[in-house]
C-alpha cells in the first residue's frame, strides 16, 4: 500500500474514533454521523488515495476544480460527490450534472436555477439550506444569527418546497473561524435550535440532516447534533492554495 493511502487511512480511522467518542458522550449513535472528506485544493493523487483509504463522500467547494478532477479520475460508482461551497448561479449546471448532494443552497435564485436544470436533466437534487449563524456579511447563507430573523426563513422554505426537483434534507452552517471549538459550540447549538424551529413549522418536511463541523471542531459539532461533518486537513493534509485559486 502506498504511503499516502496509509496516512489517509490512519487519519480517517482516528477521525472515525473521535466521532464515535463524541457521539457516545452525547448519547448519540456514531452511525448517525457521516464524514464528508473535503478534497478542495487537493491534487488528484490525494483524492485517489482517499478513495483507496475508504472515503465514501467527497466534498468540494469550487465547481470547475471539482469537475476537472472528476473527469481525470476513474469512475467510482460508490463515491458520492457533495458540493459544500458557495455556488454562483452560472455554475449551477456543473453541480446538477456531476454532484450527488448540495450542502450550500443559499438563495432562491440559485434554487430556481438548480430546479430548472434538474427538470431538464430528469433528476432530483438533495439539498441543505445554508444558514449564516455567525451573521458574517462575507459568508453565504440565510441570515439566522438572531432568533428574530428565523421567521424570515419560513417563506424561503415555503418557496423551496415549490421546487419539485429539489429535496430539502436539513441545514448547513459554517460558523466564524476560531481555533477554540468551545467558542464555536454556541453556533452549532443555534443551528440545532433553528432545525427544531423549522421542523415545528413544517412538520411534513425532513430537516433531519445537520451539516456542521470541520477539522478543528467536529467533535463539538457531533456532540451538538451534526449528521454530516466536513473534514479536510485532518484527513487529507494541508491544501495546495494554488489549486483552489484556479477557479476562485
Ligand atoms: C474547506 C471547508 C471545510 C473543511 O475544512 P478543514 O479545515 O480542511 O477541515 C469544511 N466546510 C467548508 C464549507 C469548507 O469550505
């Protein structure tokens, strides 16, 4: 086995173990938590190695970068590709044609476009609504950092429910960066509360998935209810900045 595969396999096992410990400490089952291995900014051989090491879900931020890597990889039917970054409407087609899941739906305009492209393609796209729990202007997602803003999300959900080719599965958040995961915990708690609020208001809609937590804070995210953790560097190592700039 090559060195890179071995390293990634060990990292993945370590992360799985930590997820399992965090889940148990919160009275949850570790099977409820799926690991998205984030491969943005990683070269092809790293992605290949991650697949050999047992990664099942790969997360990418930049549609062109992801597409170019997908085209050069052998086809792996068992791998799911998840879009986790902000998506410009004009690049929506790349996602509809190549991705299995969208974590970062953050506008009605984008939802409309994705829905129309899915219609043409004859497919459904599972999506999460990205919520801006930190209130940072520089980030995507519907503003949700104060409870009084949550009712503004009701018409958003209502509109999305009218898009028949999009399937809402839950919420996603990318809180303000902080090296101390305890500082990030309140944002995870807030996303969980927002999930409860939306579930109460739309009892027939499935909001069960919560995508939250990265390399630095996934333990805390799992304790607070994450069902998807999005982990890059802790599994596949540091990124090559030039790759992600390619399509920025
Ligand atoms: C890059 C990225 C991640 C992974 O970050 P790491 O620090 O490498 O774990 C997760 N989510 C989103 C939205 C990202 O852009």
